[in-house]
C-alpha cells in the first residue's frame, strides 16, 4: 500500500487492526529467561486462570495456532460458520477436508441440527455483532448432546463485562473458548493465546501442538501483563473513553455505526470504497471489506494521531 500510494511506510498511520494502540509495556526480560527452554511451572497458567476466571486452559502461540489445530482433532465434520467472520476460521476447517456451511446469525437455528461444529466470534470480527450468553449456551448444549463443538473466539471480549463471556462454562464438554493477549493488551507480537475447554480436549490439543510452543520470554511477559490488575482497570476506562470519542467523531461526520467493541468501530456505507481511498490519500490505513460495503476503524493512539485522523475525516468529500 505504501508503494502504491508513493508514501514512505514510516509515514503511515495504521488503524486497520483493532489492536490496542496503548499496549501494556513489559519490563526488561531477565537474561536467564532467554537462556533456557520454556517451563510449564513459571506461573503463566495460574496468572491466566486468575485473569480469565477459568482453570481449564492451555497456553498456545497465539489463538491462530488453535484455529489451525482444532480441525485436526475431529473426523470429517459438518462445520457451521456464522458470517461475516475472521476468515482464518473457515479456511482452517476447509484445509482439513471438513464440509463448511456459511450463514448469517439469523439462520443458526435452521442449520443447527445438521452441524457437528459451530464456529463464531463474540464480539464478532469484523462487525462487532454480539450474541448473548444465554443463546450461546443453548447452542452449546444442543451440539454437545451429539458430540459436537461450539467454538467461541473471544479475542475482542476483554473490554466487555466478565458476565458477557462464556468462559465460566468452558469446562463443559463441547464448549471451546479462544482468548488472546493480542488485542486488549496490545501484545500481538508476543504470540500468546489460550484455549479453554474440557481437560481431555486440552490434552489432545497439547499433544498436537507439541512442547515449548510458547516462547519463554513471551510466557514471562504474559505472566506480568495478566497480573497487572491496576493497568487492566485503568485501560478499560481509557478504552471506553477513546471508543466514545471515535464514535462521536464518526457520527458527527455522518457515519452510522453498526458495531463498537471498544477497540474498533464498524460502519456500512455505499461509499465504503470512496472512504477507504480517501483515508489512503492521507496515509491512514483503515480496514475495507468490499464484499460487505463496510469500513472498520481502529483507535488512534497518541493525541497527534487523533488530530491527524480528525483532519483526514473532515477532508473526506462524500459524494
């Protein structure tokens, strides 16, 4: 994109990811951590259990690794995908020969009887759609009764109240929850995620992924971040304020939003392509979804980024 626009990469403002721009900042990793293999007894599982309120969990090298591994733990299955969705989910199941059916959330009950697995993001990536806990647990129960799975990717859940998550039910057969330190903590580069599920499934998944899957320094950093309750509390307040600010700017510019997770704001517009191109001219990258006629805006970070974003927004000339 930088080459296409003729603008140096260093001059770009990337608002396309939905990653917290005010990331948790780790202290220096002790030299000894670099000098030995990762250790399961380093306190990561305990720190994660405390943060998530779930004891049945497995650290993985980013939730992406779990997305790719889980299809290998089932025989050929009929897999339902609630669209729109993060596209790595359906791709992983298709790559391993499963039959994948895609449909909107309004049609889940119509398809549920024929499914072995149902996969969704909550809140959804990309549009921020939220499905209630009661609804999810009803689907999970229906699938579990026939040996099926409900997989809930909660990558953007951290900014919402704990009661919105299904993590507290992840010990039940057939319910699998994915979490990551990439979005709320802003630590995508550490590649640390967690799978919450019944113990027998976690044992199988751990055997498939193999030993030392999460690097020692990443485990150490994750321990510190998950234990930093003060930062977490303050960041939730900060992100709520920043999300409201972004919504106000976009509303004032005439955009009606469809989803706000606290880390991104999603709009649908017949002018989506024009809006996307308009921001590119200002060296600001937002996420464009051509098939959906939609744009997703991540949060700017420092005040100068907000000023730059607002200026580019005001310069848009919507036809």
